[in-house]
């Protein structure tokens, strides 16, 4: 969907001095499909989730990055985000509007709009990490330290977010 977001991601990785490879593949939507088409372990994937929450009379969106083999712990997310009420996954139309990417192509950073980036540090338990890069047909495989530097440059905050 978004070559623009793909270019932002690679620019962020380049600025961080990250070593990475780009893979083109058939379109995927889920982390399980992505791992299968990449031929990698599910735990090496980074699942980028757009969530919506309410605080101080306003609605906000944030990207929560967790290991692809885990599920989001909504109670942890609510506490970390200081949400009033529940934290919900963004609706499909909101995903494209807010990130510039179709559901299934949302990357962990480099979105159309400035978004809070939260990262579960357990993603760094793997030497290499993979994620869809703005498009459902392109993935990036990056060394963990390079992605950590890119997250730090983008102002990410680190919290345990998965079950």
C-alpha cells in the first residue's frame, strides 16, 4: 500500500546504521502468514499494533510493538498508556488513515503520522528481527541492535506489553 512509509522505514534504519535486508513476497496479513512466507520463526517477528485509547477527554492512538508469538496484554497497555477506560485495537479504516498502511502492513516505526511508539523489550531476545515494512508484500530483516537504535532515534519507550 505505502511505498512512502517503506521509504521512511529504510531511511530510519539507514540513519541508525542498521544492517538489514528487504524481502519481497506474496501479500500477508498476519504474523503467522508472514513468518511462513519468510521461512522464519514466529518469535523473530515484531507485531506492530495500532491501538486507540481515551485520556484527559481526548482519543489517542499509539503503536505497541510486541514479539509476534505473543498477545497484547490489554491491562498492561491500559496502565502504561494511563488510559481512561479500555484500550482497543484501531478499526480497519483508522489503521490506514493513521499509519498510511493497510492492516497487515503496519511497521513498528516510520508511520504517516507522529505516534507514540511503545516497545516490549522482549523483542530483542532474538538476534534478528523481521517485520512488514509499510507494505504487505515487503518485509525487513534487521539486526536487533540496529532496530533498537532506530527505535531510540524515533523516541520509543520500553514497557512489557505482552502476555
